[in-house]
C-alpha cells in the first residue's frame, strides 16, 4: 500500500531522526469473516481494516475531505474514499497469510471493497478468495495478519465471524510479548547509523513483522 507508507513517512519527516526507529507507524484493528461454500469448504475471507485516528486524518487531509472536521462525509466524499487502500503494489500479499499443514495457500487480490468513516477512523473491507476452496476436514487453517516490515501493526480486535459452517471454531492467538520485544531490539541493533530517515521509515526496516503476528486458528469437525 504505497499511499500508506508515503503519507506516514511524510508525517515522520518533521521528527528527530531517533523517532524514525519507532516502528510501527500505522495501527489497524483487523477483523475476519470466514465464508464457506455450500460444500462447507472455506471459499473466501472478508477482511476489515479500521485505521487509527491519526492515519485516518492524514488520508482525509491528503484527499481534501471533511474540511470542517465534523467527521461526516458528503455523498461525493464518501464515493471518493472507496478503494483508497486497494491500489496494491505488485507482489503485495495484503498482509494476510493463510497456511494449512504449514503450506501457504494462495489468495486472490482484493475484491468487493468498501470504505467508510466512523468515529474519526477510516474503516475499509475487502474480500479475498481461495482458489480452490479449502477442505477443512484435512487440517486446521492458520490466518496470520502482519506487515513483514512491521511498518503497520495489526490487532485482531474482534472474534472472527463464521458464515456457512456451524461445526467450526476459530480462536485468536497472540504472540509472546517478551520474545517479540527481544526480536524488535535485535532488529534495531542491526540498523546502521548512516541510514537516512527515508531509508528507515519506508522500505529498509528488518522484516520482523511475523514475530508480532496475531493469527486466527480455524478448526472444523469432520
């Protein structure tokens, strides 16, 4: 999501260099709706991203929206934010990783996306399809939500919703905070003092996001 990193990096440019080390820069409360087909195979997942208020404000200001700051968008403004975060760069995985038997499962690009502003936060949704659909009798499924560079921090903020299957259970698993903090400190120690603010804030932070990944584990009865 180029726009996310571009705007957040621009905001950080006014800070002292030491602040550039303070990853992450964007905070998202995520939600997942797991959708099963009529053969009770997992066919898609609808993803919700609720952005933090500061980043939401950056987006609105960048687009010249809600100039009176009342948190209410006109119909025209509402239309203009649709898909604001769906212009994915080639190879971007959508910060969502599906695994079964520790093997990655392919997901489609974003489909059927929406966006709205609520309580000062931009909230977007999009659909990702599995092709083929996943037979849940084979093994549990893991859905990890993270940015590899840890530029964006994701929290699974609500229980996953299951649609089309009553014999499944989804639980949220969070990382060990002590181990994650150790990995973060080790990553900071690898950064060179000659790196610029843009280097640190945009593309070159060590890929430690998986250490902080929250995941949803899905199991279904035969």
